[in-house]
């Protein structure tokens, strides 16, 4: 029995040793310019319609990525599903109306409503409370000696003058509609009329911008932005005096009798987008995870003819994830698969505000505490014309490797020195980076949860977020080399004995 245990122990040691010294180069070499190009002409082709989140083009792209994961033999990352959906909301305006004493005012000519902020309601009210600047805090109370409970509040946009002659009181910032809304709500207002001087306006679209969270923590009273004509219909001759008093910091609150009807109706439409997730199970450390991510959404199309192809942003990252997945699958088929499990995730909603990764990090399918790293790829197919140092045909911006884990940079640099010999440019790690690149792609939603990250980036260029970001402009050889660096880095992180340390605090 003891001899049997000894033989088994020696076999396990030999297997672990063989795995440790396995050469990743043959598998990295399967990441080729030709394969990347083949995928990218599909992902960033006209058939994908620019891949805008929650559109048919995005769904086509998701289906293509899923088909590639399936063909490689990856397991679905969301139980038995390769796609993990998340809700997106979009409002459609049905009707908006403002009437004062029977006089009807026109939308966009004399009033406007923030479609996303407002909720469906109809209010008939016989009194309107004028509350000056609408301030109610420790420095000033424009609601003093008036009862706004259950009434419509009318506010003139502006800030009290400071004692030094400026346009602010003390350290008060410029007028904020949200501060005024909070004050009105605190004082019990049923609705808010906020006078603005930029009427008439261009007609607003009847569909609002999509948003991620339909369940707001605070529901404010509806705010109607109104012209001076609406205000005069309520306040009469008092309006001009109140406007002048605003300049002196001394508008007098007053209640006006006026029959006011405020109506707003909308449909809230619930849409769906998905992250596409493929899973490759590891061996002895299969309950720990390496994530490799890229966003596959882009800006869609304008009208029937203008397509934002998004070849570099982020078709380049998307197809690199496909090639990295293939390389790791081939390694596993050769008996040299990773010790840790690898999760390949193509994310949507990035261009809308990192939505897909935000939803994932708030609803993880794999424990974030066991996720050793996220290697995020967002634009690695082009060169930065603003980069004036080094070799523009042999570099990559490495972002975030100085944050969260002291293990990140040594591994990254060692793999690069041994295999790819790219120039690693740390420009965007600068604490005061004016572009705030570190915060602008999906890795950040892993980082904010404490997961170490590296973000690979080539910088922006003249085709960034334009219809001219097309597959013919990609440097496929450079892109393959960058993707191979990511493969080698992931290989090391998937096979090392320990998870990456989390020894550097997250800072904004």
C-alpha cells in the first residue's frame, strides 16, 4: 500500500512538473494575423450593423461569438447558456402637456421634460408656489414661510450673488437642477416648474437614451423646464420684478392662484443585451479563474447607410478573445491545459457606460474572490499617431498593471521579455491622466471589486468612434503579436502556484 502511494505521488509530481515546464509557444503561434483578419472582417463587417447594444446587429455579433465558442468545444459560462442577459430600459414619449388657466403651451416651444427622469403622471393643481432659486439648505432657505406641500413649485434658474460680487454665495457652486429638485422634494412639492431662457428648442426625439437601471433609489417630482411665457401666465406682472430681484439675491417667495395642468405619459420599454461567456475548465486549480475580456458592442448605424464598423474598437479585442480561446483549447487537447479555469467573456454595453461588465461584476457567475485576474483587451489593432517615442509598429499600452497587485507587472514584463519583446508603454498609468483611460473600459468593473487587472490598448486615432474604423486599416501582424503577449501572460497566471496577490489598495 505504501509503495502504491509512493508511485502515485511520483506520478502526480511528474505530471505537475511536466505541466509547469510545458512550452506555451506552439499554442501562442496559433494566434495568427490571417485568423484574426478572417474573424474581424465578419465581426466588423456590414452584416453586424455596427453592433450597437440591444439592437439586431449586437444580437448577430453575439450569435457569431457563441458559435465560435461552441465550435472550439468551450463550455457555456452561464449554466447551460453561452449568453448571460441583462436588462436595458428605454423610454418612449406618448404625451406631454402644460396648461395654465386654460391656455395650452407647446412642447419644445414653451416647455420640455427630461424623458428619462420623469414618470407618467397627470396633475391638476390650483396653486403654484414661487420659491426663487429653489435653495433649501444650511446657507439659505427659499421655502421659508411658504407651504409647498403638495403644490407645484416654480423656480427661476440662477444662483445668489456672492458678497464679493461674483455669481455664487460663499462656496456655492453654479446652479444645479438636481439640487433644486432635491430641495423641492424635501419640501413636499408635487411637481416643479423651472424657468429657462433657451426656448424655443429643437424637437427632441420621442425615444430617450437607453439606461441600465430602471429601479431608481429616488423618484423626484416631475420637472418641467418652462419658458418665461409660461411663468408670466402664472405670475403675471410679478414676473419681471422677481427676475430683477434674482439679480440682487432677494426674490420674495409667494403663492399664486392658477389652474395648472401638467401631464406626462411614457412607455418604459425593457430591452435585453447579453454578455457571451465561454468556459475552459482547469485542472488542479479549476475553482480559481482567469478572465479574458473584450467588448463586442460598438456604436451601431445612423440611418440606413452609415455604419460605425468598430474594427479597432473593439472588434480587435473581440476577435483576439476568440483566438486566445482557440490557443488554450489546443493546449488542453494536447494535455497541457491550464491549471486554473479560464473564462472568455465578450461584453456588450461598454460604449453605453460599461454596462455589461457592471452588471456582471454586480451579479457574478464565478466568485470574484476566486478570480485571480481580468485581462481586458480594448483596441489593439492600430497605432497611436500621437505617440512620438519608440517604435510605433512594436508597442502596446499596458494599463493598470501598477494597481491592486504587485504581481502584475513582474509577470507581464517577464513574459514580454521572454517571448514577444514589445515596447510596454505605461503612459496611461499616470495618476493624472487627462483621458482617464484606466476608468474607461470593462476591466474597471473588475478592479472596483478588487480583482487585479491589466488593460491592453493601442491608443486612439483619427478613426476612433467614426464610420471609418474599418477592418482594412488594421495592422494584423502587430495585433497578433499583442494578442500573443496576452496569451503568454494569461498562461503564466493560469498555471502559477498562487493566485495573484491583492496587496495594493484601490484608489480613484
